[in-house]
């Protein structure tokens, strides 16, 4: 009898210690359930996580922790049946607190059986892992944004390189045609030359679109009030509409200053409105709105917190599925029928805005519409500075490593009254400058395969021959040239392929 009492006392002490241990756990919600799912015990951790006191929850069915959707789908009964059959079940999902708020839970349910194997209940352990899930989701989103940025950067580098090489080819064709056109030709010859010139113009426009996507297009950025620009551009935007699709500009009284290249900003805006109208074959409304936002958090995945001008273009059109949305900014990607689009519209907008220091966000829902947000850093208004004209020159030292480009460019300079001295490298040009003292102007390609670069030649001319004026040229965009060679400040620049009028303007400006 004494041994039995001692055994009972030990069992009670063990049960008391276990109960104290369970009650001391605050990071886990631990409770016991009857075979039917009724709560029979409740620890402090369960009260902290789920909000119910012991008196409020004991005797209630544990399904009250589940969402309405899960209860309708039979999830509470399913998890008990699985635990009874397999002995243990582990799940993750949304659960509901007493106040109705949701949290992401990791749940383990173990079946409890007596010595005869009869099911007498369940032990249920729940942990709130909402923070871990949110961190994982944020990491996944960041990885996706990084992958997209790396992909766009790689495509941009490839596109920029192709556009540069294509520009050099167009320069040869354009210069040659201009020389031929100045000679006596039959009407048929002139008609063919004009057709070839139009083809070159289309090719040049295509390379500019590609360079715009690659964020390598030369920009003439100045600080402007975007709200005022859009107001002035409104007549053109509203003309894009159709009989059933209209365009509305929501005017902002708040100044929204940002640094942009005005013609390209207007082209980007017009591009977005055209796309929006095309997405509304049955009619609808395109809305353009401008606002200044001050964000303590990053407004997009690539922009830091700060003040931004946000220009939104939204439509009530057909919208885009997710697979189309994922590729919307890629060059040459289009869902329009053949002949209805180049697939460069959105990619050009993306390249221009990101090159301007901003970012583009696009959201869409099928059957509801699409919204495109352009974010540009807020700027302070500044006074425009008028360029100081330079005197006219007579003798040009032309530096170009491509023989065909050198020959045709020399003919262009001679055709407008300049004496030309040719050099196939910057090093050769430096030697010519030492021997000749009648050079008034140096026109040089920046990129040279051997010896010093054209920019190094320009700096040499500035330091040793300050009276000689310098114009730089290249098929590469300014952004790429600056990253490889440094600042081009103080030197005029003409982008390849250049025209006769552009050369004359650069020489006489």
C-alpha cells in the first residue's frame, strides 16, 4: 500500500512538472483536443498568440481558429482524420485570432492513444511564423527584381552594342548618299537616292529606339515642371483617342519639377497613351495624372526613399495576363498583330525613364485595365544657361580609324568649304598638330583601337593648342563613353550617323 502511494505521488509530481513546463512556454500555442476536436486545455503561449483566455476557449471546437474558406473546405476535420490515421500531421496556413486578424501558422497535431490503442485525443502545437513568411516573400520578390534587372541590363548591353555597330554602317551609307546627291544626277537617280535616304532615316530611328531601351541614348535633360509640360501637350494626347476611347488629363496645381529631355518625355507619354487606346477596342477612358510623392520607403525595388514626381497613365482596357506583364518591357516583344507594332514602345519608355534616374512600374488585371507609373526624382527649378557661340573655322583635322568613314566624311567637310587634313589615328593626329600650324578645328572619333583615344587627343589639344576647337563624335552613346573615358565636359559632340546639316551646325555654332 505504501509503494502504491509513493507511485501515485511520483505520477502527480510528474504531471505537475509537465503542466508547469507547458504553461511556461510562451512562443508556442499548446493545447489538447478531444477526439471530436474540442479544446480541453490551453497554455499561456496559446493565449498570447491567439488571444483567447483559458475560460473563453476550453469547451469550444478548435475549428474557430481556421479561416472561413478553410472551414468551408473541411480543413479542420481533414487534419484530425489524417492525424488519427497516420499518428502525426504537420501543416502551414492562415489561422485566425480572437480579434479576427490573421497570422501564418506552423501546426503540428499528434494523436494520443491509451495503452489499449484507443484514441483519447490530440496534442496540438502552433507557432506564429508570419515574420518568417514575410521575410521569405520579401527575399523572393527581391531576387525576382534582381533577376529582372540583370536580364534587362544584359539585353541592354547587347542592344547598345548592336545599335552602335549599325550606326557606323549607316554613317557610311548616309555620307556616301549625300556626296552622290551633290553631283549632277538624273531624276531617276535622285528618286532612288531619296528612297535610300528614307531607308537610312528609318534605320537611324530604329537604332535610337534601341539605344533608348539600353539607356545609352544621348539626352538633353533640363529641369521642367512636368505638370505644365503635360498641360501644354494635352491637345496632342487627346487627339490620340477614338470615337469610343477618350483621353483625360487630371491637372495638378502643385509644381512637379524633374530633369527630363522634353521631346523624349513627350514621346514616351504619347507612346503610353497610344498603347492604352489600342488596349480598348470597345472603348474606355485613358487617364493621365501627375503628383509629387515623398516616400520614406523605397517607391520601387530600385529607387531609394525620397521625393519623386509620379506620372500615371491608366486605362480601362483588356489588361494583360501575368506572362505578358513579365515581358512587357523587353524589346521587340509585342502582342499586337503583325505590322501593328515594333515591340519597342514600352522598352523605349523604360530605357528613357531609367536613364533619367527614375523607374517604371506597371500593373494590370485582365478585363479591368492597366496602369503605368513613371517615377522621376524631384528637382529644384534652375535658370537656363545660354551657350556661348564659338567662331567659324577654316581647316579641319579629321581623325577616324575607319577608312570608308574617313573618306566620305572628308568629302562632306570639303563640300561645305573646309580644308580637310585626314588622320587614321589619334597618335597620327598629334604628330600632324606638331608639324602644321594652320589647323583650326579637330573633329575626332573618340574610340580608337590603337594608341591614344580621341578624348585623350582632345585633352592634349586643349592643353597645348588652346586656340584649336574640338568636336567629338562616336557611334557609342554618351553614357557608355563617359563610363569608359570619363567626363566629356567642354567638348562639343555629334552622334553618328551625322548629316551634313549637323556638321555645319556643329562647326558654326
